[in-house]
C-alpha cells in the first residue's frame, strides 16, 4: 500500500514517515509567516496533529504537501489574528544587527510597525509576496483563494502599507 | 510514492516584472527591515526533531472551546442578524 493510502487508513508509521519528510519544509513555511521560531514549531506540530485527526477525509490522490501547507497557513493566520492589536514583528530571527544610523533604525521600525498594522489577511500576502518572494499561485494555494484574489490583496496591502508608512514619515 | 508527494500543483510562476518594478523600492526596504527567511541560513532552520513533541500532542485531548468564545460567537451572530450593515466592517477586520 502506498504511503498516503496507509496514512489515510490511520497508520501511525505512515504518519511518522510523512512527518519526518515534511516537518522541516513546513516549519520554514510557517516561519515565513510568523517569524518566530517557538511559534513556528508549535504551529508545525499543531498542523500535523490536525492533519492526523483528519486522515480519514484525506484522498490519497490529492497533494498531501499542499493540503498540509494550507492547514498550517490557516493556523498561522489565526495566530496573526490573535496577536493583534499590532505586535510588531521582532528582529528575533534576524539577530545580526547591522550597525545602522538612528534614522535607518527608525525606518526599519516604521516598516515593521506598518506591516504589523495591516489586517492579517493582507499582511500574510505582503509578507509572503514582498519579503519572501513567493509567487501568487503558491500563496493562493496555501490560502485557499484564487491567484487573482491573492493579487488583489497584494495591491491593497501595498496601498495600505504606503499610506501607513507616509503617516510614519517614511516614503518608499 | 504517489504524485501527491511531489511538487505538482504548486505553480512556480512569479509575479510579473512590471509588478516587481512597481513594488521594487518598498520590497527592498521591507527585505532590509525583515530579511527573507531563506537568507537567514541556519538561524531559520528547524532546531530539533519535532516528532517527540508530536507524540506528546497526539496523547493530549483535543482543545475545548472556552464558553466565552461560544458566547462571543452568539453575540456576533445576533449582531449581524440585527445589524446587517456591520457585516462589511466585520469582514474587513477578519
């Protein structure tokens, strides 16, 4: 029996194999959204747990990776929603501090703040598209929307970001 | 292993060059403030095997929804029925 069929049948060994195959990749994907190692680990485990719980409803002909990524993306989006009101993205994962001038530091802080203030569904698209360079199709698949909607959200996110940045004295 | 485990289905097409130009300066500034995860190297790698944590999670019961969340849901539902004009505002903030 194929691995995915065994997983769908509830085989724990098959689940472990899939877990080991995808944990690193899924963790990196979640990191791109939450940018916090501890949270990314927690959400990765939670996503796999939900996948395991839903194993009976999974069609082995479908793309497991895309399905898992969508579960994790929804969890990450929920996390961003819960973290509101507007906790700035910390520089935690970018521990290497560049020797910036005060002005540059202010600009970076304004950018992080403006991004953090976006509504989560726009923020996730801005982070994945603008910072991580993910294509619309990939974002759309992970978010369960069409590429057109992802593109529309990107334009709205950029417009809002520019507005917020101007208010904060930054002119991109 | 079946096709479901391959990259199939994930379109690799990128944003158009025009959009890259349009967002170029903003993109650069954002990437400077928050470097892409792929550029962080080992810092962004998974620090440990998560399987032991997964096993612990599998042993835990499902998280129960607190009564407050149900109450909030009921209030939101009632509010949208009584005041439909609130729906666009609620959707915007989701």
